């Protein structure tokens, strides 16, 4: 799959499930439940133990799912992630070295930022999409404001994305959105309530339209 193809699929997905867990057990089941609910893209964070290995396991089990690695802070992780099947990389803040490594590997990178200066720094460094984090503090209105001076910058809000706000973020000009605990609820993850997770995923997909 080419980089443009991956970016097109991320845009079409509208909602990227962000999975972060202290216990990595059963995350393949978690990913399957999200997929059954209509989620087409999933970000596994590097704060989850064994994230790179989990990425490989999920891509083997669910080859139709677009899996990426998030919270990537160092350039050395990028080739390992790509070798494990990661289709995209996400940083939580401006990390030019990581962006550069992603360009070398020809893999899409969603570079983290918050302020206008950080947004431009991440975009200028070569990010394909700029992740706005944490987006919950100013909501869709902030995204709309950023698109004023930066109409060419693709923005992906993370934080504060719920079934009630996802459509507003998309209407504000979001490339797509990312949802963490509001989608992959800690209670469902702890209880391994995959039916609840699938139902929650369907809510998000329906709300995104």
C-alpha cells in the first residue's frame, strides 16, 4: 500500500481508535471488537508494553485493519514499527527526527502539536497530518480557528472526541479524528466486554457519518 493510499484510508475511516493499556493481553481481541463495530484504523501507543510486537500480532490477525503506532518519540522506533506492519506513525508532540525517519521509510506520520507555532513547525518538518493534542480544551472551534491561517494543513484532533463531538470536529475541517478512552473505555477493556466495545464503536461510526 502506498503512502497516498494509506492517507486516503485514514481520511475515509474518520475515526481512529487509540488504544492504550497497562496490560497488553487480549489487545488482539480488543482490535477485533473495534473492527466488528466498523472501525477501520487503530493506533497502538508505545506506552503499552510490547507495543511493537502487538502491532505485528494485530496486523497478522486482522490484515484488513489499518494499524499504526503512536506516542513515538525516537527515530529508532520507526523502522522497527514499519517492519512490524505499522502503516502510520503518530507523535504526541513536535519531533522532527521522527518525522524525518518516517519520510525515509516512506510511511505517513501524524505529528503532534497544540499551538499555532507547533502546528506550523510540525507541518514544515514534513508531517503528513498534524495531530492536535489535547483537543478537548478548546474543541472544534479551535480547529476551525487553526484552519484560518493554515488551510493547507491537515489536522487530526485527539482528545475530547466523542459520539457527541465527532461530527462537529469533522465539520470544522478535521482530516479525521482519534478517540481514546471515550471509545476504548477502560471498564470494557478491563472486563474484556468485547460486545460493549463493538457497540461503542458502532456509535462512533454512526455519529461520524
